[in-house]
C-alpha cells in the first residue's frame, strides 16, 4: 500500500490529517486508487508544477500509476481545493489506463469533478454526489469593488471549466446541469444517473459518507451528513479564541489568501493557453 496524506490546520493551529490518496492492490495490470476525506493540503499553497498545474506531491504520487492498464478509483470525499482537484482530474484523464470510478459514499464539490475522470462511473443508490458553483471565502481580508469583480471573473472561468468537465458525462443539456450547479444540488445515485452517465448499483451500507471540514461552505447539506459533524463537535468542544489566536489566524489567512491569488492566476493562464491551443488546432 502507498499513501499520500493531506494535512491542514484546524482553528487552534494544529496540523491534522484531513484526507488521503491511497494506492492498493497494485500489479503490473491494475491498481486501486482511493480518495478519502478532504482533497486539500497546506503543502499545495505554493508548490505547483508549471507544465501540469498540479501540486508536486500529487504529481509524484500519481506518476506511480503510469503504465497501469486498469485503475479502480474509489471516492468518499466532501470536496476540497478547486485548483488541486482540477489538476488531479487532468492528470487522471491523461493516464491511458481504463478508469472505473466508484463513489463509495460521497463525491461532493471538486470530488464530483474528479469523478468525471472515469471511463465508467459506478455509484450505489444511497451514495451522494453534490454539484455547485465554485466559491471564494474571505477571512480578515479587505477587498474593493475591482478586486471582487476580478474574483468573480476568475470564478466564472473556473465554473466554465467545471461545466465542460460535467458535460463529458452529461445525459441532459448544459442548461439543466448549470441550473443544478447554481442551486447547489445534492443527488442520490439514481438522481445522479438521470443527469450523468452513471451505473447505479444496489444500496451499500458498508461505507458511511465522509465527514468533511468543507461542509460549512455549503448551504444545502443534507441533515444525514450534518448530524455526523454535530456529534463530533460534542466530543471535542472548542475553546474560545484568545487575542493571540486571532492574530495567528489572521496571519495564516493572509498567507493563504496570497497563495490562492497565485493559484487562480496560474490556473487562468493555463486555461487561456488551453483555449488558444484549441483555436489554433
């Protein structure tokens, strides 16, 4: 087994594992790849490969699958970094293996984009997919109207790239998918199969939907998923923030903001180059 853990800091500044990528049962002809937990890591904030637009640790990890004939991709994730997720999708699509994606419990937000990398997508009736508009969060950050308009344009570009990805598997027209995205739509296996080319299997109780720190970003999280998070909070009551806590959070948030700005710029440049290549081709 090979594993790449994703780490992020909680509100107390403690670095904790928030998710992972794992390769299991690898042979010369096949491998199982698992995306469990949040697909985001503090190590991605400034480390990007210029050619692939992928976090360096992710690229190195996924390169281990080169030459594999069949890859079974298992997803149970509440989402994560839109930039990291798009990069992972692109890397998986470029891999020549036959890829079968299994939604073990949940494929929300950017995890639903990674799901589209499969040549086949398999999903139990009681698994969940969520599609929504990409968003930017602001914490202790001041922006003027020009900054916000620029961010809105960046998010529109990201959404268009995501929409193009969804349409590769869509069974309905773009307008219907886009309306679901705009509304933040949570779908069961059967509902998702009405929109996308997905094979639905019988309900599977073996894997519970992943809890996620991303849930606070969403507006329509099903109560069945939020209940898990509420129970976890009761076990780990959070202490009040001190003045020093607030100062440290501000410093970290500003650094993260600068990193996100860099990521957005690089992704947009990559998308522009991709558009130019399509026009010239």
